[in-house]
C-alpha cells in the first residue's frame, strides 16, 4: 500500500513530531507509514483522515500499475 501522507503533512507545514502528537502516536510510526514500511491500523488511518479532513482513500492507495506488472512477471 502506498500513501500521500508526507505530501499532506508538508502541504500543511506540519512536522512528523507534531502530527504524531496531534493524533496520539509516535514520530517513528509516522516515519514508517510515510516510507510505506508499515501499514497503519484502521483506527490510525481514520485518525489521519480526520486530522487532514480528507477521505482515507485520499491518503492510502494500492498502486495498481505496480501490481499489474508484478502479476505479468510472475506468469
């Protein structure tokens, strides 16, 4: 799963630490989510969407182009 979290955060001029504090998580969690190393829990994804006042699908998405290429290469 990919995300636009870093871009949303930068558009609002918010640091990782500020975002983490505002939604009740750690800066390390924000770092891992932004790097797509970790998928957030549903509760955390919803908190992020509420914080930025966007639909959760505007933050998190599946890269279907990459998936299609992976499927072709495995056949």
